[in-house]
């Protein structure tokens, strides 16, 4: 009995030491003392076993011993299995900062790191812009007219956008820009997402492109010239990276810039001869200045000894001879300006390079550095805004559309997508605002930018598909009355641009995170490159401590022992504790995958994607928890928090399960599964009760619905175009009065108190009024209510040949 007790106590002691990462000295001391106690209490076998364990720990763990025999061998092995990091990858790895994503990699996230970045909202000036200018701009676009009749924004809207500084949100005030915070930019784009073309048109110049590149890297002369002109719309920029041969693998671009001299106006000018072919360049057809990425060569040594200088970015005026620009592509769903640009023997002076000749060859680094901010804001905000409008419209439609004598919002089949839409919207809104807040606190979140871009645009895809399903034929039928269909068909644009989602999920999130955010891998790779065995020893044994620590944390917390403390209230704390638990499991599995697969992990994309999914879901959960903690919560929000966190943590565990099912080393997979999920799955899909409650709340005029739709364009005035969201909101306000009247009339009809041939709702209410079932006042109310509802349900029809671009090609059908 005593030996068994001693072994159990030793294991508990070791787990405590491992959890705290207290080091090999503590572990050696503890097992050594246990071994001696074993001998003293008359359990020699146990004592000897424990002393052998002590010797092994000492040999492997104590620095003086391990450096003699273990470290050199490990270093040799590491050199053979560690991945080689290309220059392109290194540029990506060096870009941006590591924040909460790094905490999740440690397996013991420090919530203070996150909570210290307080969310203070936007300032008065920014809020006034969102309330007024965004409201005016949104009210000036008519989706049908833009998409089908004009294939462009109206001229007065272009003028308004330029005049009010929409294209200069990121440009500081000293250059005439708006100098908005990242949070304000996000809220502006969310509000403008009522129209996809408007959102993209404003989003792109404020994202990755000439504006940001100039701000960060431009020479003072370039800044002074271009920034004021970009801020007030005198110049409209585009940025050309992609071409027919270089898409996702943008560094493979075959476009060239050769350093040369040319005589201009009798003077010899040092410059570049550019030959390029770009496609899909947003704003290109109307851009006045082109940001261009190309590979720069100096074959005659005019700048120095290096011939192949690498990727370089330059700013080129549209009118430069040799440029062929102005044709358009036709992006699916949304006719924003997009087109090809070609250049043949285009000569530009050398100072067109952004940042001047010193920045030759720095283009890729500049681009990935800027991407870490822009990619957190533009597409994720567009996705969030789109989801919020879709939710607002769908909640309204579902409450007002009646089938089988019931609002379809009362049907469980509809409640399921409604609740899912609400949760995805809530998660997206929390994530994009909290990440923007990190940027406002000085971070440049590289890995989160990949998480936000891919996850939130996937949410957008799901929300739009759900919205379409709930609307049925109403959204399938295109025309001016269809507020959803055009945005739905434009969704693949967001999925594809700024790093297509498949690649981002499979390659970037974990691939970049594993090296970038891991506390020790970067140090180990640096030690390898420098052939520094001392540095390697330091990093690898700290790393070993982390692995043991994560194993102990994952196992004990998985068994419900030693839960972490968190700064959250009792509603949110259990989810935060589980983020910490799964983060330990994630850290352990990430190390196991890297150790067992080495450089092959790069090509095992499905495994990498699942690890990325765990990280993504833990990140999203953290953002939801922080938003909950810092905002004024409204009635019903706790239900949405429960749904959202369960949904995300379920997905995180699902990714673990699939990882274990497919992990190549089967023995290791079984051990990992026992440690990370010792009691099996903890989380299940959100319950039907949560689903019902949320669906009710978002299809009625509740505080929760109001909060989810805060800062959207929901105003109906005679000066602006028709606004379906405002109309639904108004109808929902009246719905509580209509509901009992519907019930009364329907009950009377089913009992035969109203004539059976009163088939239309309008006929029934007249019959109910005639029989005295409802008052005159109620009848008036219902007449008006029904007319407004019918108007929302109505779809468009057109002349037979309305859609034929060429009337002479219309078929004359023989229908006699
Ligand atoms: C409407 C629109 C606007 C755009 N605007 C601009 C712009 O303003 N400026 C600009 O420079 N570019 C722009 N682009 C280009 C855009 O960034 C690229 O389309 C995008 O990077 C993907 O390239 P691709 O379409 O050639 O896909 P491909 O590279 O051909 O990829 C095809 C598929 O393979 C997947 N894939 C590729 N590599 C991997 C991998 N290693 N692992 C797993 N999957 C992989 C991708 O995810 C994708 O699903 C725009 C594109 C569009 C469609």
C-alpha cells in the first residue's frame, strides 16, 4: 500500500512541477527525495525505481550533464529535420507582431495580455462620420441600378466619397486624410456593406495598396506629393501584384523592371524599363496611379553589384507611355471596378520606387508587413457588415412571412439557421472589433489577419446561404426588390482575394503561426542558422519544459483538476477556462506534429489545417469573451454568448478529433488523444433551447436585435432610397399588436366563424371586422400592416426581352 501511495504522490508532484514548468532541478530533487523515502520506509524496489528515474531526469535535464552528451546529438538531429525557411517565408515570418495568438501557442494564455488592451470604442468625430457620412453614402446606392443598369456607382456618389474623404481614412490628418482608428475604419466598412460594390470601392484604397505603402515606406517627397491627393480623391490608386501566372504564389511574378538609362528632354535619366501583365486589379479601370510589384534586375550594375534585386514596388502614373489600362473584368455579383493592366517597355525614373532606390528588392517584405493590418480590417469588416444586414433582413422576413398560418420564424427548421446566423454575426462582430482594437494599441497581428480573413469570410458565406434559404423564392428572384441576391452572388470575391481561403486555412494559419508565434521555434531555427549549440540548448530545453508543461496542463484540466483563474464573470469564465485547457492541448499537439513530421508537415496540409482550425476557434472564442466582458450586455445576450462559445469550442474539439484520427504516428495519436481529451469530448453543438431563444430574439424588436444591428444603415427617409432594413424594423415594432389579431382571426376562420372562401388574409380581416371580431381601429391597423407586409413579399417581373443585351438575339417563341 505504502509504495503505491508513494508512487501516486510522486506522479502528482511531477505533474505539479510540469504544470508550473519549474524545471529539471525541481523534478530531480523531488523524485530523488521520493526514492530515498522509499528506501527508508522499507520499499526498496520502489525506492530504487524512483532513484533510476531521478538519474534519467538529471542526465537529460540538468544543464551541466545534458550539454555534454545530449545537446550535441539533438542539435545534429534537429539540423536534419528542421524545415528550411526560404527568404520569402522569412519575410512573412518577420512581418507583423505576435500578441494573443502567441499566448494561445504557449498553452498557458495570460489573459492580462489581452485584457490590458482596453476597448474604448470610437471617438466623437469618428462616430459622427459613421452616423452621417456613411448614412448618406449608403442611401445613395441602389443595388439593382448599380449591379445591372449602370455597372458602376452613380457619379454623385463617387463625388461624395471623394469629397468626404472616404478614400483617405488611413491617411493622417496632417496630409489631409481622416486619420481614423482601425475600429472606426471597420465600423465604416460594416455600415457600407449594405452594398458590396460600395464597400469594396471604399475598402480597397484604405487597405493594402499605395496609401499604406507610402505611409510606411514612402520618401518624404512621395508622401508630400501623393498623400494629400489620395486623401481628397484627386488620385485614385490601385495595386497590381497578381498576373496570369502568379496568383496565390505571388512571389513567382514574371514581371520585370530592368535598371537602365534613357534620354528625356535632352537629359539622361536613370530609371526602370518595365514589362508586365497584371489581371484582376481592383480600381484599375479608373485608377490614376498604379502601385506595381515586379522583379527588379540591374544587369549593367548601374546601382551596384547585385543583379537580381528581387521584388520591388513602384508608383506609376496612369498616363505613362506603354501602359495599356482601362478594360474591365466582370467580378461575380458585384460590378466594382476591376480590370487588367499591361505594360510594354514602360520607362519610369528610379525615384518612382516606393521609398526610393534604397527600397529596391524590399517589395515582398513591405507587402506582407502591410497585409497584417489591412487583412484584419477590410474583408473581415465587409463580411461582418454583410452578415449583420443579412441577419436584420432575415429576422424581419421570418417573422412576417406566414405559412401554415404561422410566421416561419416559429418553425424549428427556420429557427436553426436564424440562430446560427445570429451567432456567426456576433462572433464576427466581436472578433473584427477586438482585433481592430489591438491594431489601435500598436499591434500588427499577422497570424490573426489570416484567421480573420478566412474564418469571417467563411462565416459570411454561411450566413448568406442561410439567409437565402430562409427567404426562399423572394431572394432567388432578382430585381430592385431583392436586397439579398446580389450580395450573395458576390461572396466568392471575398473568399478568393487577399489570400484564397483554402490556401490560407491549409498553409498559412498554422504554418506561419507554428514558427511565428511559438515561444521557442524561431530561436531554435536561428540557433541552427548560426550553428550556435549553446543557444540551441537553451531554446530546446525550455521547449521541452513547455511540452511537459502542456501535457500536464492539458491532462489535469481535462480531468477537471486545477482549472485556471480568469478575469471573466461566472457566465464567461467556464469558456475561458476551456480556452486555456484546449490551448495546452493545442501547444502539445503542435509540438508533436512538428517533432514527428518535421519539414513534411508543410505538405501535410490537411493536418496543418486542423491545427489551424483549433487555433482559429480558440482565437475567436477569446474575442467573443473579451467583447462580452467590455460591452454593455443586453437582455438575451448571455444566450447568444453560450451558443457562440459552445459552437466554437465544439469546432475546436472536432478539429482535435479529426487530427487524432489522421495523425500518421498512430501510437502518438492515441497518447495525445488520452492527454488532450481524457474524458472524451467536453463540448456538444448548442442545444435546441438556445437555438429557439435566439431565433425568437432576432426576429422580434428586442434589445439583442438592436445591439446586433447597431451602426447599420437602418433609416428610412423620403430623401433616401428605399431601405428594407428600416422597413422590417418598423414592421417588427408593430408586430406585437398584429400577433394576437392574427391569432384571433385565424382561430375564428378555423372554427368556421368566418366564411370559408375568405382565402386572402385581407379578406379574412374584413370578414373578422364585419362579424365584430375585431374593432375598427384594429381593422385599420391590420389593413395597413398587411399592405406593408405584402409589399415586402412582392418580387419583380420584367418585360420579356428586358435582360437581352442584344435585342436582335431574342428568340421569337412560337406560343400560338
Ligand atoms: C475580384 C478580384 C479582385 C482582385 N483584386 C486584386 C488587386 O487589386 N490586386 C492584386 O494584385 N490582386 C487582386 N486579385 C487577385 C487575388 O488576390 C488572387 O485571385 C488570389 O490571390 C488567388 O489567386 P488565384 O485566383 O490565381 O488562385 P490560384 O493561385 O490559381 O489558386 C487556385 C486555388 O488553389 C488554392 N491554392 C493555391 N496554392 C495553394 C496551396 N499551397 N495550398 C492549398 N491550396 C492552394 C487556392 O486557395 C485556390 O483555391 C483579385 C482577384 C479577384 C478575383
